């Protein structure tokens, strides 16, 4: 088993994969942040009105 130099194609693919991973991570952070803000503001609480029997 000989050690070979990394092909140029693998370097480009790694860069593209890294870009996609960072974009996905940023999207997840944004969605999580928006969810935390909505929950802490109380937007998910049911309306406090009259209870019907």
C-alpha cells in the first residue's frame, strides 16, 4: 500500500462539502434561535379566555 498525493478533485469536493455543511449548520442555528425566541415570548400559549362547559 503506497501513499499517494491527494488528487485535486478531492480538494475541491472537500471545499464544497465544507461550504454545504456550514450553510446547513447556519440554517439550523437560525431555526433554533427563532424557535427559542417564539417560545420565550409566549406565542405558543393558548388564549386565556372563558372556559366553556
